[in-house]
C-alpha cells in the first residue's frame, strides 16, 4: 500500500470497516510511514473535537416525552398499527 491508497481508505480504517486484507496492508504501511501516521492522528483528533462539540451543543436538548411513542407508531407496519 502507498500513501495515496492509504488516504483513500483512511476513514474506513478509522471506522474499522476495512476488509481484513486491506486493513493488514494499511497497518503495514502505517508502521513505516510517519506521514500517514500523522494524517491518521489528525483525523482522529478532528473526530474527537467534532464529537465533543456536538455533545456540548446538544447536551441541553430534550425531546417531548411522547415523541418516541409517536414515531414508533408512525413507522410501524400498517398491519400492526392501532386503528
């Protein structure tokens, strides 16, 4: 695997959704490539930062207590919906 190929797969690598063979090649590449390790570290840091910002901005949000039940009824198959 080369740097260009690794960058193509970086998000799948982070999500742990790569095929085993490709993941193994990526890990071998990362062992020898400081540039790609740095890129991976930056993407991980960006993900942590976004996650923290989302948590801060949504921490005070709340849903109407009956919303969950209304959504469940709305998406239930027609034959199971109460009439």
